[in-house]
């Protein structure tokens, strides 16, 4: 359900989008199958370039399913799109991040210990 209006809508994942594509182009592609409630193409924070995927919301499930069937694998700006129903977002982040500061074992060259302090 859409949190804003309370109406049911289908959220669609779109992958393998060419970086030079625009939101207007992607939106018009999906509007061929019905109304588009929202579009969110993810961009890199630093370069502002498209990351190659995004999400589309369509208010009608049948129109959304039709768009998925028709557009999945179709060439768009010379790239085959990957289109499917969006999966619910899960929070997979573990506390402390992925870098384990407590375990510093493994890798690298270890200088041999010297037992004679005369050196």
C-alpha cells in the first residue's frame, strides 16, 4: 500500500538502466502501460550519475504486471532491462560495520622476532 494516499500500488524494480538515461525517458517507457505514480532512479552521491537501477510505482497491479512482462529483457538505450516486482527492503546492516577491528590476524609479512637484544 502506498503510505501517502492509502491506495494499493505496485512497486517495480528496474535494473540495467544505461547511465545516460533520464527519469523522463524511463517514466515515458512505463507510461505506455498505464499511469506511473512515482519514479526513483538511484544516483551516486558523488558523481550524480545513475547507478543503473531504480523503482517505479504504478497504481494498477494489472498494468504493472503487463509492464513487467513486456519490458523485462527489452532493449532500452542499447541495454536489456531487468524488470520485476520489487522485493521488500530488509535492513541487512550489522552493528559495527563490515570492518572488524578486534581481529587483526592474517595476511602480510611478519618480521621475525629477535631474541638477542645486542642487535
